[in-house]
């Protein structure tokens, strides 16, 4: 399973490690992802999502139902 947030689409970025001598080597900046279970009261069921911590803050603010609806409209969720 890839390291991509299922609600926001965040994924790893590529950058450089830069040494004191300014030598550059490639590195990855991974997204801060957490596997979390959410209860959806409208459907009376639990779902497990791999979400970024920023998406978790959004879920806490607007609710899981609104976050899922927003992710579906942006095309991140099926």
C-alpha cells in the first residue's frame, strides 16, 4: 500500500540532502500518515483510513461525513 493520504492526496516529495560542503544527494520527505478507524453514524459502520495528521485535524473540525464528501468531490476517494 502506498504512502498516500486517502482524504487529501498528500504523498512523498523529493528533495536534496545538502551537506556542509554543499554536496547534494536525493532524499524523500514522506507525508505524516496515520492509520485510523472512524465511525460513520449515518451508515452505522466503521471505516479504516490512512490519513495525514493535517487531514485528521480537518476531520476533527468539520466531521468525518463532511470530510468524506469533500474528498469524493475532489476525486481522492471512490
